[in-house]
C-alpha cells in the first residue's frame, strides 16, 4: 500500500510546509516510511526553533487567570501563535485556556498545534468541546487536521461525533490519519449500514483510493468486514473499483483486501466485466509481478471465467525473462505451485517452454 501511503504522507507534509501538494508529488516515488520520517524531522525543526522564547511567554501566562489568557490569545496572538504557545504549556493549563476560547477560534488553532503535544491536551478536554471542534473542522473540510487529532479521541467522544460526520469526511480523514493503529477500533464503532454508506460514497465521490487505504490500514478483522461489505455492493459499483485500481495501478492496495473474501465473494468479484478486459488483466499481472503478491492473486485466478484465465495466462506468458523468473520465485517462496500449474497449462507452447526452463522451476522438478 506504499503508493497510497505515499500520497497521504505527501499531503501531510505539504500542509505542514504550507505549500501546494502538487509541488511535492515527486516525493510519492519515495518509500512512504522515509517521507514520514522526514515529516517528523520537519515537525521538530519547525516547532523547536523558538522553544526558548515560547517557554518564557508560557511561564508568564501562569500569572494570569485562564480567562484573561484566553482573551489575550484570541485578541492579540491569533491562531498560529496561540497554537504554538499551547504546545509549550502544561497540558492541563492549555486545556483550561481552551475551555474558555470560542470553538471556531480553537478549530483554527488546531491546524498549527505541535502534533507531538496533541495527545496530552486532548486527554484533558471535555468531550463536548472535542466534538464541537471536530464538527467545525469537518464543516471546513479540514480533513488533514482531523487526521492528526482523531487518533487521540476518547471512545466516548468518538461515539458522539462519528454519527454526525459525512461519509466523505470519514474517508478523507481516515486516509490521512496519523495513528492508523486506531483505525480498527474506530471502524468497529460503525455499524454495517454506516460502513456500506461510506463504501457507496467512495464510488459516488471518486474516493476509491482513500477507501482502499483505510481498509488496508485496518486490523485484519475489520479489513475482512470491509472486504465483505464491498463485495456485497452492486456490480456497477464494484466494476468502478476495478477500473480505478487499473487506471491508477493500485493492485498492491486492492489485492490484499480481495484476498480476505470468502470463496463465494471471490467468485462474484471474479465475474465482474472489468476483469474480462484484456488491458485490465494485463496490468493486473504486471502489478502482481512488481509487488510479489502472488498469494493474494492466484486464488482469484482460479475462479476467473475461462476466457479471463486464458487472458491472464497469455499476459503471464508474455512477461520478459526477468518477469517470468520473478513469477516462479514468488510462487516457490509462497508454496503456490498447485495454483500456478493450471495457469501454466493455459499458456502457449513457447511460453510453457520458457517457464519450464526457469531455474526456480527446474529446482522444483529436481527437488
């Protein structure tokens, strides 16, 4: 899922640096973990630069009643400086001041808060304030800021705010969540009807990549649940998902989700019109070669209609020597020969001879 994670990390970095995302698209070619590490170092550079001066101001605020400090923050400092100062206060003091600020002003501050300080502050705010801030951010479409904060919300706040957020807000926020390990729990707070509506919105609003990213980051049980709910969508909607995946070459994101389906669900997906398109199937084979996701791919090949299986066999047989060798070694590594032999038998004679001549295949034959 590195492609989608790379997109999300680039969006977060662009927001942090206050530049247009298109200026950083070249970073999407780098490993997502590297971009995330760079973003964390940028956070340190930006928020630690004036630490001494901010600490002195923070110390002075201890002499002021919280209501007075809140008035100064709103009237004299503005959202950016007020947020920077909040990051230098003791979390309990920051929460006390925030409690006295207008929610709209606090929401504007959220964009500028040191991400490393969010957990301490959020843990001391009442749910009512947290929910109202979240709704203001949602109304503004500030999903990147929501993505920073949502992983720190208490369950009680989540239960209150989730039903009040639109489906596209949930998708866009989940896509850029800073703490993906919390996604499984958050998804568990939504019932099947809500999640089905979110899946439908992914198609209606061109957000299939965001939906795949969310499913990919979810814990195994929630990923399986999302996969099944997606497989139950109308054929036209599923066909759209396959087309988008092919157009953006996102097989690395979709195949692990497909592999979570039951055999009956897998057969329904394999029968989609898009998976009878030779161009789609050719791209799918090349995507699997590039990612090595044979264990996720070959079970689906086994339930494809005969014509589609032949297209896959032809595409696999047309791979260059390096690609074919990658296929054989990937199959050997995963112990998937029983699944790939029927595919080899559908290749033409020339392709079969090339496969049989591969070192990995000969090693298996002699072993």
